[in-house]
């Protein structure tokens, strides 16, 4: 199995186009992961709520029924 250090050392041997492609691919992946972390953190204590508005309305109606 190739080590991380071997991969790093081989980067200098890549063509400029291959380096650009690799770095762009890694950048996009990092952006996607960052976005997923951000979205997950925004959910917070409400992460268990359904995203469907009908499910939310049904849950609220059940809570109202319990109050009466």
C-alpha cells in the first residue's frame, strides 16, 4: 500500500494539468464536507424533526389535541 508521504512526494512529478485537476477535486470535496458539517450543526436540537411540512402539521395537531 502506498503511504501518504509517497503520494506527497509524487505530486511534483504530475503534469500541471493533473495537479490542477487533483487540487480542484480536493477543493470541491472539502467544500462539500464543510457544507454538510454546517448544515448538520444548524439542525441542532431540531435534527429529529421531519422536514416534510405535512408531518410537522400532523405533529402539531396531535400536540393541540393533547392540550385540550
